[in-house]
């Protein structure tokens, strides 16, 4: 079956520090990969996505590259801000055929950025 | 802006008293989902609708039901809420193009408290 493994949190960084949250996956076929962000008390917001190998998703200074050879989709940001404090979920969508509607999520990584 | 709307944002109910959560969307997506998210966990898919076709996850309790009267609206009914059903309930939508699912977009969630 499909699975997503992301680095355990919580992660605490100082403002302007470099962020990496590791994510690796196991899937059949050619999944699409996503990073969602959840701010306290809110729903999930799509942060970025990539649908095929070597694609780079980017948004709001965050980036992640779909690496098929290492089955990874690590999230990076060069300079974090206090407003980036949230829980980040890596997820995959298995596009192996009709009916493959379930998003497989990692357990989430809580990021706290301190001034 | 096109979006996924959930009402209410907070719902308090009594043990055993039926409760209904609502979701609407202006994205005109043909697939709608309900997820349950407990504290510090990833969202767990309860069921989804592909157009009018209802698809229940194997481990979703019978206590949870859903209705989709039209494309825009979807309801989650909890027939006899227990204390263990207190959680955030997330609605999501996506568009399916002939078996290839596109990105899921989430609403802000309804936090359910059971007294």
C-alpha cells in the first residue's frame, strides 16, 4: 500500500533560519505529491504540489522537488518567518486509476518560528 | 473567490444527540470528501461522493452518514455522537477527469465538541 513518512516534530527555528522538512513516500504507479499547511484552528491549505518526476512546486518562498530516484519530496524555505508557524503535512495521491481518491498523509510536522 | 465553506466553525452537541455538519462549494467539483481529524493527527478519510455515488471507507463507523443533495452541498450526519467523536471535521473537494484526480481543496473545518 501507499505510505508517506515525514520527519517528526516539533521543529523550532529562529526567524530567518533555513527550513527543511523531510518527506519520503512509497507508492505504486506515478503519484502526485503535495504539501499542505494547517494553521492553528484552521483547515488544510494547499501549499504546493508536483505531479511528475523532477517537477518543482513552489509557493510563498517554499519549494519542494519530486525526486523519483529517492522517492522524496522534501520541503524547504530559505528564510522562515514567525507567520510560518503551523503544521505541515506531506501527502500523495495515487493516480493509478479510477477510484483512487484517497490522499495518503504523513503524520504532520509542527513548526514553531521564534522571533 | 471560489471556495469550500463549512458551517458552523464550532459545534457543541450532547452525548447521543444527533448533529449535522454542512459543507458547500463554489468550485463546481464533482468529488466531495469528509475527513475526521483528531488532535495532533493527520486527517482520516470517512467517505466521499463521486457525483451522486457514495463511497464509504471500510473502517468508518455506521454512526456516520452523509448526504449530497446537489453538486454544491454535502452534509455529515452523526447519529449518536460519543465522546470519542469530538474532533475537527474537514470537507474537501476535487475534480476528477476520467479517473485522474486533481488537487483536493479543503474547507476551514468544523470543530465538534461532545458534552
